[in-house]
C-alpha cells in the first residue's frame, strides 16, 4: 500500500462507516487511583480489552490477576451493559514463573496470555525475564495448554541503538523461542519495523502481531517536530516512514495483524519533565486514528477486519456482539483528561480530529 493507492478519492467521500464492535488486544489501565478514569475510556470504545500486567508490583500470579480484574470491573460505568466490556487478563512472566502457575491461569477462565518483558526494556519491566532458559518450563506448559505468549520484543543491550533494538531481539531471541516451542501461540506486541513485519509474515500460523494506532499514523519525526514532543515518546519508539508504510500495508492486508493500542497513560508531570516516561495515551481516539491512517491509503474497507475481527480470531474468540458507527465529524481533542487526582495529556491534544466513534446505541 502506497500513498494515494486504491481509490482514495472515492473513499474520501465516505461520511460514515458501520463496523462490528472493536476490541483492543493491548491496553494499560494502570491501577488505583487511576482506574476511575482509564476504565471508562477503554469501555467506551472497546468490548474485549487485553489488560497489561506491568503494575508495581507486577501481576505475576493468577490470584493477583483475578483481583486486578475485580478492581477494573468496579470502575465500569453504569451505562455499559452486561457483556459489553470484558477485561482479558494476563500474567507477567518472570524467571520464576512455574508451570503450575500457568495451569492455574488456564483453569481460571479469565487469564488468556502471559507477557514477556525483557528486564528493563520498558515501563515497569524491571521484574522481567533475565534468563530465557529459566522460562522454558513455563513456555512449554503454555504451549501445551494453549495460553498465548505476548512479547515486548526489544533488546536490552544498551550498546544497541534504540532504533535497532526491536530488530535485534527478533534476530537473536525470537527464533530461539520458536525453535524450542514450535507450537507456542505468540503475539509480537506493538511491532514497529518493516523487519519484524516481514518476520511475522514468514512465521507459521501460530505467530501474529499487534500494531498500535500511533505507529500507523506517525513516524519518528513526530517526536522532534518543532522541538521535543514527549507525548510521542513511547517504547518501542516510533520508527522511519518506510517502516510506518510497511506497518500500514500489513494492517490493511495482513490476516496476522490486528489492533493493540498500547494506550499507556502517565501523569503530565511524568511526561513533561527532565526525564519523561515512555507511553502514548490514545484510548480517547484509537479507532479514529486507525480510520485516518486507513483512509489515507484508500482502505477504509479493511478497518473492521483490523479492529474487530482478526484479533478475536487469533485469540479463539467470536466477534464481539453489536455494531458501532464511525462518522466523519470534526472535534477538538481536549488538552487533558482527569487521571486520578492529576491529569493525562492525550495524543493529539488540542488538535482537530475528522473521525468520531459514536457511543453505543
């Protein structure tokens, strides 16, 4: 898919689009006191939402995951009906995760996946994996029981350039994991490079990938346009325009690629400071951002597949019930949203959006 391909002029006349209810297969809710604000944002847009486990301390046991699930559900707005919002829980993989814990997770009926963070790779990942040999028993049990492995694929070798760390991980670590566990179902999370997109395309049917809305819309120039823009700083970091176009091609055409927003809120003070945190808050307009990217290449016809169908299929879930209306409607993104007793600055703060996901009927 290149700029201007495939009838973009005709698609520009689209006034509204009816799609199956979307899901999000990668979301950071944080924990109290922030759930009061993060849960409604997610529930307004999505049905099934895969909940990331990188709290402090991390969600390493089934018991902790189920308790976190209850805290999330307590913050669900009363306007959301039974079954319209379903948190899919995950565990945080450590060197000490046991096969027995994986068995408990499967038996719970609420834990769908286990997240691999290389120690130190991103926000709250210091408890992550340091020795891949030590996690093999857990991975083998996951392979046996059909629990998915979600991978934050970045090298933690500080001598590797930050823009090359994703490719480095997929060259050195992922082939080893797949060779040792050939039937393990794997989601390569929030991929950002053409190299890794090609890796996923060539891998077996047990390997898929999520792509964020902001990596479909922006390249690394966004971080530096007119000065340092901390709200475009995330991990894995935005990459080149060539990478963005490959991701967009995969999102439009590839059956193995689906939406995982990686919406990752931080307080304004933790972003706008001398050493700001990584993460983009996009829960307020994720579907709208994807629509913008797809429309730019004349492929709004593929939006529903990417945000509503492929992820559910890979997770073995039926499509979500109900439909949503996406309309061509100009609105201004707020400068900030409440976030606990503080504020979060959303992506595109103060800017105009031309698409709007209408509330549930």
